[in-house]
C-alpha cells in the first residue's frame, strides 16, 4: 500500500509520514538491514521530524543515529 501511495502521490503532503511508516513496516517485518538503511535516509532528510525518535528506534538491532546538529 505504501508503494502504491508513493506512485500515486510522489510529492504529496504525506510523504514524510509514508517514509516513516515504511521504516516501521520493514523493521516489524524483520527486514532489519533495509529498515536500518531507510531509517538512515529518513533521518538524514528529516532530522527534526516528530517521527525521528520512532524511526531511530524501529530496528532495535540496528544502530541508527539521529542527527542532532543545528539546521543551517
């Protein structure tokens, strides 16, 4: 469903939510490597997102770090 949403609404207003849900779904499904990779991409693009903490903690065996640097 997330893939379909991405195709239908590639630049939609729920893009950040979709990306966060994808990470959560991958990690919950046991696809840890993919989840960790996508979490890193998400956190790089949205370091101050309200979803950042959940995304960073989604794959407990992964070591995804939240960016705490100041925005330019």
